[in-house]
């Protein structure tokens, strides 16, 4: 018997479409999406409905809109599940959780914990307290830049530099802006720090040692934690290629399923220690110098590539429904995904040829190519049950656009000698 509930998704991006598809695959239902602006992945779709409010990613538009949405569902007989697809939506949902929970199911952490984990500086403090490995780090502040004091780099170049506050960073713009920087000299380092603070960023920066290796040393782990703070799903993915575009560096475009119980054990302990709730994902990188995985960040939501979890057999929508609607998750054992290699499915966010041209030659690429050759691969957006000519043309155009982007940016930002 199909459980009765209504899902609402905050967002209209690739992540939003992935969750909408997960609900449709599992339950055959449409999802309502509320977002600030239309984006390509959710256009011309028949498995979701769209509602736009410009400025919805910030207050007061967000909370004013959600007051009106709550009125629509005030007397709704079945649970209404509210899911955030981006950092800004997750933060707003946590900020207004007390109000939203009067009407909606809100599988998100409390605001204080979200603020602590969303900020990379305080996340590393939590990681250190709970034994989660991370790269050697130095904090750079705006005051240090303005006073030109203590800006020395205690690591060997190249080094990594990124904003501690990912939400504030969304509003910062200047030529050469990236999600994260790999810096090769003191001149480059001082120039970038200056541009960041001179263009309005006020929070701290994270300066880190460089973990050697290409994209295939990265890992991503998605998890679902129940309302009782018990980890119920962990799914490890092995990215083999990333987007080289400056604004999208760090976005995975090919993910191979992987199983590693040691990583699962470390992450489960961390999430249960901090009383996590809902969806999250981690980015980490294998460090060949000491044979450990170093954690970069936690995202308190599903990521744009999280559909790889559903694609390989662990439907993300089912976990929140079983947690809050059917109650079946309460006594269910933890799922440690990808144990059976014959069931692996390769997730792709770019054309196959582009992956073959740009991914580093190694044993993992060979595994991926074998999955491609046997037809065991898929994407988030090309869904047979949701296709029409307008959507097909748009998605083909969206995928084709990656080709000039790789030609323009790959050697500069993701060349063979450049890692994260």
C-alpha cells in the first residue's frame, strides 16, 4: 500500500530534479518545487510542478512566502514533507524550523548546529573534537588582511584557499572568483585574498595544505540520519571527474559507487555524536602520504550529484518517508551501501565521450568504462518516464555545453598536476 504524504522541495536545480525523480520512481507521485528562479534541470518536466518567488533564497521573501504556503496546507490530512536542496534554503529552513514544523515535516538540524557545521572553520573544530581527519589548516581573517599581519603561509605551495562561509560566498562576485582556489605562489595568494575582501566578503577564509592527487582521489559520502539521530544510510561514491569551470569547481560529474566500511564507521560515529538529523553529504580526499581520507566539509542537504545514491539502488526519498510517514525506519538496520560490486551503476553528469577524454587513466576509469560498455550507467536528468521533445533538446544542449567548458578551463583549473 502506497503511503499517503505530500512532498515539497525548495529549489529548482539538478539536486531538486534528482529528489523529484526519486519520489516519482518510488511512489509514482509529482513533487511541488518552490524556488527563486527557473533552472534548466527542472524545466519542461511532468513529474513536478514549479512555483517561483524572486528572492526566495533570502528573508524576508522566504519567510513571507512560507507563511502563505503554510496556509494552503494548514488543514492538510496527510504529512507534508519539506526538503531543502541548497545551502541557503537549508539555512532558512533551520532558522524558521519552529514555525515551519507547525505545518510541515522538517528533517533538518536545529539552527545552531547548522550554523556550526555550515561554517568550515567551526566544522573543523567539531571534526577535531570527534576524530574526523581533515587537512592542516590556518584561518585567515579580514582583520589580518586589513592590518597586513600574520598572512604567512605555513604550508608548501601549492595550497588550497576557500571561504569558511559558503552562504555569504554566494553573494560575492569578481573576475576570477571560484568555489575554491589552488594557489601556487605568494604573489597569487596575496592577490586573491585582496580580491576576496575588497569585493565585500567579511567572514574567514580557510587556508589549507594541498592534498596531492587528481580528481580520482576524491570521495563523496551521502547519509540519511533518522529523527532519532540514528544513521540509517551511508553511500560512498568515488568521483572520477569534476567540473573545471571556475564557479563550479568541486562539482562532481562522474561518480563510481564504492564500499569502505572503515570510512562508514568513522562517519557514523561522527554523525551520531553530534545528533545529526536528515540528509547530509561529505567531501573528502584520499591522502597517499599517510593512507587516510581527509574531510573537507559537510553539506546539510543532498548534493547536486546525490542522485548517484538512488541510481545505484538506494532510493533517497524512501528513507525520509519511512522515517516520518510509515515509521518503518525506526527498527531498520543501517544500510552500508555498495557492498555488492555487480550491482554498481555509474552516475554521469557529462557526455560519455567527455569523460573518456578527460578522466585520468587508472584502474577506476577502467571500472567505469566497463560499466558504460555493459549499460550500467545513468544520469539524473535523462529520465525515460519524463521526456518530451522540448526537454530532450534542452538537456542535450545542457550536456553539450560541457564540451567548450572543458576545452577552455580544464588545463588551467583541473590539469594533470592540479588536484583539490
